[in-house]
């Protein structure tokens, strides 16, 4: 179902000559997704780092 919808969108965009615009939009979405993955990894590493420091601090107490 979703694949069919995707094919329809691609067909419509290329039929009206918006193929380039669509591919730009698609690459933009991919870029945002990649940035989001990096951001999540970054936040996760900070969170882990904080936990290690906090655990070490709690152990010294």
C-alpha cells in the first residue's frame, strides 16, 4: 500500500516536471533524518557521560 503510494507520488511529480524539486525535497528529508540520528547519538553520549560522572560521584560519597 505504502509502496504504491510512493510510486504514485514519484509518477505525479515527474509527470508535472517537478522531478527535480521532488528529488531535492527527498534528499532534504534524508539529510534531516541523518541529522536527527546524529543528534540522538550526540544526546545519548552526553547522557551516558553524565551517568558515568554521576555514578562516580555517588560512589565517592
